[in-house]
C-alpha cells in the first residue's frame, strides 16, 4: 500500500490560482490540475459524501447540508452521524482489500461513528446555562484531549462566524500532522476551510482576498512538504468553487406571500412552522429544497417559482432523477439559483418580528443556511456582550445583521463557468481534464493500491 494524503482546500478553483498562490502555482509545474464536474448540490456534505462513497446523492442520500425530516417534521442542518450516509466509504473498501489499511478522517463531514480508525470533528459543548463552549470530538476519545493539550482548545469561533480566519485551518493542520506522526495512517483526509469564509464575504476577487490566498497557500505548502517527507502521495482537491453573487432570493417570503407558509408567533416573534406549511423551502446556498403538502400545491409552487427572477430551474421528479438527487430526503421540488443569485432562509416580512436566532450564529435552529453569520453588526456591540460574559452576566451574542445583500459569493449551482469548478490536483495527468465526482473514490483507492 502507498501512503496517501488528501487535502480538501475548500472553495479552491482555478480562478484563484496565480500570483497570490505562489506555492500552488509552482506546484502545478510538477503536478496536474483537472476540474471536477460538480453535481447538484455542489455543497460540502453532498460533495464530500460523493467523493468518499463513489455514489451520487440519489444513492448515498446526502442531498444537502440540511433537509426536512418528514417523520419528525423538523428541518435538520449539519448533523454529524455517518450513519446518515448510505453506501460503502473509501476506508471500508480499502480495509477489505488489505486488513492493515488505516484511515484518519480529519474534519471531513459526517465524521462521527464513521468507521475510520482515527477521526476529529468540531463538537461544541452546549452548557445548561445556555453557553456554547468550543470543543471537538474524536475517535479514539483520548485523542481529543491530547490535541487540545498540545494545540489549545479547538478554535470554534474561528471555524465559523464573524471571527472566522486562518486559525481554524492551522489548528486542523497541526492536528493532522500530529495524527500522522503518532499513528501513520495509510490514508489521511484533511479539511482546510479557510477560503470558504472570505469568498462568501467578498466573492472570488483575488484583489480583495489576497491575504487569505497567501495564508492558505503557505499552509498547503507546509502540509504538502510534511506529507511528502513522510513518503505520502498527496492529492489536493476542493468540493466547489465560489462564484460572485449579487442577488439574494427570499424564497420563503415568496411562498409566504402566496399563503403557503405556516407561521407561529411566540413572544411577539415569528417562527417558521414547517409541519403546518403547505409549502416551504430549506435554503442551502444556491439550492433550495421545497417541500409541499400535496400534488395540487406542488403544481402551484412550480408555476410560482419558475417566474421568480434569480431562479434558473425548478426540478420536478424527472429533473431530480436527471441530476442524481432523487432521494427521499430531497424536496418535492428543487429550486436552483442563477449563477449570480442565492437563496436566503428568511421568512419574516418585518425585521422587528424576526426570530431571536436570526441575529446570532446558530447553525442548528435556523431553517436554512445563513452566510450572513459571517458578518457583524458592530464590534462595539460585540465587545459589550463579551464584557457581560466576563462579568458573569447572562448575555445573547445578537450581533448578526439581517442584510442578505452583504453576501458576495456563493456555490451549489452547477451551471457556472468552468473556472469556478472544483479542482483535483494529482502528481500525474488523469485520463481526462474533467473528472466526475463519483470517480474520486477510485482515484484515492488507485493512489493507495496502485
């Protein structure tokens, strides 16, 4: 077996490789770049699950970062159990070929109870008094304590939110090198999220994100050098490229104005009641899963959404089948945004009635993905909230704005220019310069077994 390290550089596209990424630019003189033809939806959990199982979303079941659980009547986002993923993962296939194979799964998604030999993933502690404490989960369990003793507490607030920066990717890199030196796994899967943050805020503009490009480039150089010295074959890839956007589409507001959304009022604030809705959308970047009560409503919603500016397609059953997303978790209809547009989860019509979670970072309560969590209303307000925390007072870190126009980059749609496709960088040229996402698993296995 040949030791292999797969570095997932989130948001990397060929549009970003150039003078602001001097290592990657020079690295391509001895390696080869192919593009990965993304599938719907081109989002983290779906693309990673495809890479690791070699199956389409129709078969592995991960149709997005979130979906509507029809049994619980709940919208669920960012779940972590690997039991949600159907199909045989790359580490299971490799172990069948050679019982001595081992795998380190470092921050790729659906990491818990995955069957990998070593794993680490974000897992905050939610305390009884309402506080959220940064932490992570690992297998074996003691690895978490070793890593945090050596590198400090996992920097959760640098991993996502208005404070997101290179710190979290650096921590993951340190943890990955520690695991490599201690356990020497056959396969290391390493997740580097840094470019995701800046591009959603500013778009893929190398002039605006030059500092972030230099930071991730230096970190990738360090990891590539480290793994190559350890005798590993290195594969670099990304899950999606990020495209410039300027038009938020408030799909739930459209459904509400058509009288289809169920709204509940508590303490004067509005909540989306999915189970009581005739139709609602689970917004996920440039894709929105729309769940409907019956066939009559389905036809009404399809006709309504097809005429909305910013929506490129509304997929019915045949469309979902054609795009490999025909799974029971998928919406009855799937809306896909134009390349310059993206979907918000917003359902209120008056900001004064927005739910309390709208103004905080809360990836689990919100019934849709919210990139506006990358922004902050006021550093002064945030400082005041932190002071209250230090003084022992109760506080709510309600510092997230409600202005969707702040977001300048998104992903998920596939009808985008090829320079924004995800990339695959390997030591040798592949048979084609355009790779299907289901081919990635076999490419990894070929690297290990030759």
